[in-house]
C-alpha cells in the first residue's frame, strides 16, 4: 500500500502543488481544508507522514505539532516561509523531524520525505501495485513480469500508476493529461499518445501484449 501523507497548508496554490507532487511520486496524499478539525483529521487519515506549515488559521503549526506529539510519533516535516534560526529550533524542540523553507526545492523535499519514511518504517516493503501478474514497483520505477523488468521514465511510471490505481475502469484521456501535466498551461494531447506508445513497446518486450486497452473516444483501461 502507498504511504499516506497529510498536507497541512492553507495556501491553496501550494496545497495543490504539494498534493500533485506527492501523488506523482506514488504517495497517497490528502490535504486539510477545515483547519478547526486538523487533529481529528490526523486521527482519521492516520498518515505515515505530515507536511506542516507554521502560519495557519486558528493556531500555529508549532501548537499543532505539540498536540500531535501528545499521541503520535508520525514524522512531521515543517514546510514554511518562516526561516529564522529560532523557528527551526522551535520546530525541533516541539518534535518536528525536518525543517524546509519556502520556496522549497522539490527534489530536496522528496528526498527528505523518502529518508524519513525509510527511517520510520524500516520493516515496510517498497510500494508495489499488482495487476494481471504484473508488478509496478514505484520506488524503483520498474515494471516486473515473469522475472523480467522494464525501466520506466517518470511520465511512464505516472501513467501506469494511474492505470493500476483505476484498474478495471476506463481512464479518460483528459483525466490522464490533467494528472500528468497539471501545472502546465497547455500540453499537446499527442504527448499522451506518445507516452502510451512507448509504454506498450516496453510491455511487449516483457510479453505483455494488449495489457493497456484503448477505448475509442473514451480513454484507456487495463
């Protein structure tokens, strides 16, 4: 099962960016919308990791971190525009595991997340999705079938992740394009077809013919 990450960020743009980024990396991401119920949402979602801003409506991220630590050891990464040494020290003293300032470098943020998850859950196996005898290894960006492996590019992995997660249903082309290129103003629809074609070539080398099916004027399905 994918790791669950809860985003506690009140800026709608940054919130969407973080959720999109995390989902693209194979995580299950959720975001707090009602900040008066943040603690109850932590209990409901039971995340493996929390991304927490400091300046939030109602109460600060520092206060939330302290309250969460009263009942949970879940890894907490502060992602904030507060960048003084005292802010970072406070985050450590209150139980935060990492401190990243905005604007953040996505590669560094993702590396911190992966490192904390490995440290917090050493016995949890890597994230693997299965369908039709094929295994999609998210952390290794590989598809395995009958002892053979195919390496995947970032977009190929994202497409297969989306299809595996929605296996048995038709995934509309528009939904796939939005999922892949959400932050771009315009993307040629042909780009999706090119990526699907490359995936099919790799599937063929593994002996997986017709694994991805095209539904005319609708989209794709496994």
